């Protein structure tokens, strides 16, 4: 058992040099250009507020106490060329996840699309429209250019939230860390993407979207992050960075598909996946909200004061 544990932890330790994780660890470099907060708004003097920068979605306070949510995602050129349908689908899907991670609900998306000609975008459009239909979030406009030398796609999304929002700034030492992933799927082709979206029904997807909204408005949590590139580990680092906290994880408490290695699962990008921090007293309430929709929710660790990621397994410890 000890040997097996050491092998698993060594396998995980090698992820320190994984490009997607390094991107998340080094995300702080963005602040050198834009800072960590901005004042809003220049044009609406009756609602001036400070907006923190670092979440995937900007939460813009409104005069009535609610929030407008604004986000955008770009698709890597190689991915868009190799799999244009899924590139289009993903562009809409990941934006919706960003809105949900704030405890909000999506309203509509717009797109910016560059290609050599209109025919060159057919599969991209099919993918975007499929996601928009599945999630019930319309595409309401955007910008297209049909004489570009390269393909390029980005999608922006507008959402809304009540006065209660989830952010990645509010995880507190002493709280517990939960991991929720829809594991009713499979890997999409050769990508490190766990797909439980294109195989699901619109009814199920649209109900899943509302779970974080319920969690925050029942005041069960105030901190969350959707799992993106870099997977569980990379996203944990982003949460640590914005909240200024440490995290200790018990590997055995993470549920994963039986035939998937730890090194693959910990960096996988799930179509539906969130990290949340909460008080011990509400863990079961949050788990119930996810389990009602057949989503696995695990209590995987806790938030600490020391700003480091520690992974425990069978009495052995890895300082990641």
C-alpha cells in the first residue's frame, strides 16, 4: 500500500510542469496589466462601485442590489480548426459555466467570428447553435469577418444574479472544500475534456445550470470556481490565488471514473464541474442539491491559512 501510494503521489507530482497547470499558477501576471479592481461606472453616477478582477465573470453591482454578469471566452485556433463543431459548442458552453460559477443565470451570448469565407464557418455555427439550444441561451448578435487568413472565435455572455453571488475571493480558512462534477459522460475524442454535455438532454442541462444559483440564494456558500483548463489542480490554484488561502485535499475523497488515471483526471476539463467552499454544517445540503440532479459531489478537503496546496493519500503527503 505504501509503495502504491508513493507511486500515485509521484505521478501527481509530475503534473507540476503540466502546461495547463502552469498557466493557472502564473495567472497573476495578468494583474500587472490591468490591476486587481476597477471602479464602475463612468456614465451612471448613481451606481458607482468597485469591481474585483480575477473571477472568470465580472459581477457588476446594480442600484437595486442585484448584479449584471459579463464574461467572454476565446477558442484556441488549433482546436477550432481541428474540431470546428465542438469548438463552436464549447465557446457557448464554457461561458455559461462562468456565469453559473458566480451563482448567476445566463441571459444571452454574442460572438466574434473570423474565417476565410462563410462556408468555412458552417460547422462552427452548427456547434454554437446546438449549445445555445441545449442550454436555452440565445445568440443575439456579434461580429463576423469572412475574409480573414485565420479562423478565430470568441463568445461573450451576459447574465444576472441577485444580491447574493459566488466569487473566488471569498473562500475562508476553516471552511470545507467541495468538488461537484457530472460524471455521466466520457472523454471527448482525444481531448482532456470530460463530456457530459452533448450527450445530455436540454431539460437536464438547463436544470443543472440553476444549481449554483440555488446554493448561493439559500446562502449555503459564497465562494466557487468552475473547473476549467488545468482541471481540479489548476482551478484550485486559481481559487487559492484570489482568496489568498491554502488548500489541503484528501485524494481518496475524490470520486473518479474507474479506468482513468489520477494524473489524467486531476487535469481534465469537465463540461460540468465546480469547486465550492462552505461551512461544515451545510455540506449535506449542498450535496443533496447536486445529487438530486445525479451529479457527484465530494467533500475533498478544507481551506487553510498557509498559502500552499497539500495533497494527502493514505498517510502520505505531497506539497504540490
